[in-house]
């Protein structure tokens, strides 16, 4: 697996999730060489009660052949809450793959 392959799969997943859930306003991708890492800003998401963001992890499936970690956040947490410690990234590394307000990016 290569980063371009992971990025391509992340773009497909972000587009599918953004189209399927109208409450998602933006989806960020955090580049990694082993898994897809997405943060989805969801208007209907409940704010985290602690300082950490907690990803849901998914095994590879047909159409998304890489493990995936997806974090759902409330818009007030966007760019503010620390990302999952195990990701070893910060918000400056984010790439927008989906943005409902300005049009789909990916």
C-alpha cells in the first residue's frame, strides 16, 4: 500500500460519507502510510465530554481496502480539540477532502 493509494481511498470514502449524511459540513484527511484517518465535522454530533477525540475504527472492506479511523466532531471542536494521540498529528496537517459550503473538494 502506498500513500497515493490510501489518499485515493480516503477521497472516495469522504465523498461517499459527505453525500450520504447531509449534516456533515466538512471532512478532513490526515495523511498516513498505514490507514485512512478522517475527521468529519457533523452538525448533529454531540460535543466530546473530555479533551480527547475518539476515533471509530473500521477494518478494510470492499471499496475501502485499508483500515480506517473516523472521528465525528461538533463544529465548535473543529481545529480546537486535540487529535487522537495515537495519530501523532496536529490540525496543521489536515487536508480538506469534502466541504459542503464551498463545494466538494475531492
